[in-house]
C-alpha cells in the first residue's frame, strides 16, 4: 500500500534507441521502476487503493523474490539482503507486540477517521501520521 521507496533503485540505462510500449526511449535514458504504480495497478491487484493484507494469503504470491508484485524486496541476484531475516522474525515481532499490548486509537479518534493517504517525498510517507496507543496488558517481573 505504501512502498517505502516509490521509485526503486533498479535504474537501467538505455544503450540504444528503443520503442517500448508505444513510447520512444532514446539512448542514454535512465529508466527506474515505479513501485508505487505496480502496487496500485488495478490490472494486478483487486482494490489496489485499499489496505487488504489478506490479499497475500488469498493469492499465490511467492515472497522468496520471484514475484515482481513484491518488487520492493528485489528479485534474483539483487534480492534484499534483509529479506530472509524479515521473513524469519516479523511474525515473532508482531506476535510479541500483539501479546504484550492492547492497541487503540486515541479517545478522540474513530477507525473511520484514519487517513491512509500518502504523499510523495524522497520516500512515500503517510499524509497524516498514524497515532495509536499501546497499553501494556502484561507486566513483566523485571520491568
């Protein structure tokens, strides 16, 4: 939904003039992958402008680097070096956060007030920062 880097650093240089998808690309042109466009393409994703994390469960998406729908993590030889660590630890981090805290919006906010609109800067950022409250549900003896 919000790729951290909307334009990936998979820059490629056209070494000769080429016609691509009806466009003339002159030699010397640097092309970059527009990850934001891929993640918001209605031909690829159902409801591309909605946060639907279950789409990765419902669809056959290979997270190991071969499916370019997950191009922010790279692919092939240039796959993200942190991908393996992320796959191994994100579930643990998420489970621990959910287990140890109760999460809620500030008292003056409702779920319908959430704004997931993004703005493009050097990276893709939320227009309105998400503010939530984490209340400890378990008090550890050493805390």
